[in-house]
C-alpha cells in the first residue's frame, strides 16, 4: 500500500491509499482530473471517497465522483451541505465499521467550524490501521488500544509563530482567532501523537501546514523527538509518496 499526497493545504486536499488492485481517496478538494492522472486513468480501482467536511478545499469536487458512479462517504451533516444536487452520497455514523472494497473504515467526530466534521480510522490488510484527521482543533478520542500503524494528522500552526506575526502586524486578529479555534496547533498535535504511540507505529504524516504560521523543519524535528528514530515522520507536501508497510500490524 502506498500513500500519495496530491495536495495538503488551503488550495486543495486529496490523498490516495493505493495498492495494485484498489484505491481509497481521502478528501475531494482537488479536481477529479488530478486523481485520474495519478491513477493512470484507472478509476475503476477507486473503492470510495472519504470526505471529512464540507469546506471547499476538502469537498469541492465530491459531485464529480458521485456523477461518475463512485460513492462518496461522509457524515449526515456534511452530506446536507454538499452541492451534489439530486446525486446521493453515503452517510456514515460514528461507532460503525464500513466495508469499502478491502478497506474497513470507521468515522469519529472532530472539532472544526463545520456542520459535522469527521476523522477516519482505516484498516487494510496491506497496511494495518491508519488514523486520518484533518482540520480539527483537537481530538477527544484516544486510539492507543488500536495500536495504530500510521497516523495522518493536522499540524497547522505554531502558537508562537502566529502570535509573533500578529504583534508584527502580519496577521489579523480575526483570522488568528478563527485559526486557533478550528485548526490543530503544534503542541496539541504532539500531545495527540504522544497519547497514541504504540510499538506498531511506523509512520506519522503531518497534514495541512499553514504557509505563514508553520515551520516544516521545526515541526518535523519536534514530532520526531516524540516518536523516536524508529518511526518515520513526513510533511504532507504535494508529491509525497510513502510506503505503508504491511508488517508489523495487529
């Protein structure tokens, strides 16, 4: 199984979990054409599309998938906000597992300024458990008992950086307040990762870094210091491709 990052910022978010037979699309924030190109136009291998919430950089192209016959999965609140006309998306409920090809998925609630935002826990025999959470102030749930193999989590900004920029007149207070109330800060991200470390953890991928309020090198070093040298830490830049090992997993 490979993770391919097609985009991870405010201009559009989309990630692919892909092996030779099938693919699960995480987020519909980039044109469907880009996904087609990444799959060599073999869209028949798409098992489904998971959408965390209705904001355009995560869901703007959901309708394109549904109109092609590819099912989009999300919360009821998000489904009601999506502009899909009469086309139907599939509603998921927290606490339930859903089979999408070889993928098993269960959603969980997160904290964001959206109708009913979700994160997702995804399992596949080729990779074990992958935890995916983007655009959330924090995550209430603890997944340590799952002993997840891969964590994809937002690490949007540093409180020190955004406060310094505001005091220097480079960031408006209104925007600053909106960011800190709806996106995950570095220290919050570190605490979440620390709470979910297990002997099975193989990869941590940091998502949705702010162009102005983050520092890739600092963020990666800080997280690496928590997980230790045996765990890979990546920044989800466009073009990133990560092998998601099938072993070890529980």
